[in-house]
C-alpha cells in the first residue's frame, strides 16, 4: 500500500507493506503491516496515526522535515524513528530513537539506542545512550550496564513543574530538572523467576523525589498534562488548569 500525499483514512489499515511518501496524512484507525511500515526520508507536512500501530517486521522513519505523530502504542520487531512524537509506549525487540519524544515507556527485549530523546521510562536488555536524555518518570531499567557516550547527559523531569511551564508562571520552590549520574544513581537488583536469577540495573531518583517532601506533587500537574497529551482527542471535557501568566484561565 502506497500513500503519496494529502490523504485521510477513516478506518483501519491492514497491509502487507505500507509506505507514506509525503504529508499531509491522517490515519484514524489502527494500522497493521505484515512486513515493513516505512516513511519516506523526504516526507514533509503532518503525518498523524491516531490509534495503535503494529508490524510483524519493521517500522522505520528517518524523515526530519515532517511532523510524525503516533497517538497510541507502537508494536513491532524493529522500530527506528527520528524526529517523532509518540503519545503511547513502544514495544519491540530492537528500538533506535533520535530526537524523539515518547510519553510512555520504551520497552525492548534486545537493544535500545537513544540520542537526544525525552521518554517516560525505558527497559531493555542492552541500552546505549548519547546526547541529552530526559526521563519523565523517576526510574528506568537496563538488563546490562548502560553504555553511555562521553558527551551524554541524563536528566529526570519528575520534579519539574510542568504545570507552571505550561501556564508561563513561576515554578514552585524546590522543583526543577534533576541531573542524574549514571554511576551514583544506579542500583543493581536481583530478580528471581523460579530458579532463574536476573540482574537488573535501575537508574532512579526516587530517593531524591521522596526527600523533597516540601513539594506538593499534585500541584505540579505533571501526570495530568502527560496523560492529557497521550489521550489526545479522547479528552472531551474542558478542564481548568488555573490562571496563566497573562491572567487568563487555561
């Protein structure tokens, strides 16, 4: 199946192969491909997939000039994405992400490679990171010790006052981004499944979050804003987020 441009698909798509050459494209139903799902490297415009996308093989997009948005989960054998927004989670054997935002988790049974990404959390057997990596949740996990490039910086946003940033108002006291140290913030845990022992490396700021007992976490609105973005068009109500910097309600 080939989509060239300016297309709206109201229902689901089931195809052997799916290629999108250019935007604007919107698929409002679920997508499944028996083989690959490919976005052309030269694609431009908006490409929006409203529901779950699954493939038995690979999902690949290296397009930098288009706005590629997945509004639900992604499932596949291999997922390679660049300059992409994912409102759900990614489940695959191998995942490669560059300049991506994933509000949920990135779960890879084999390898995970990330560069300059914001993700909710991650869990993979092998993890390699470079550039600036930001986590929305307090903890992330790796089966083996995480491979970190020399220029890499790891941050945690679980205590960032996203509500204030959204409203354009001053942030609450004792809030903000936490820079993580892959050595001091790493903990090794042993998990047992029957007689089998599994070693897990956990990278967490839970201790720092618990220590910040002066912060009213509910007022940060972090979980609401992340959840609202993930739900997208399913939020049918109008919510009051308080007063913005210009004095108007949000």
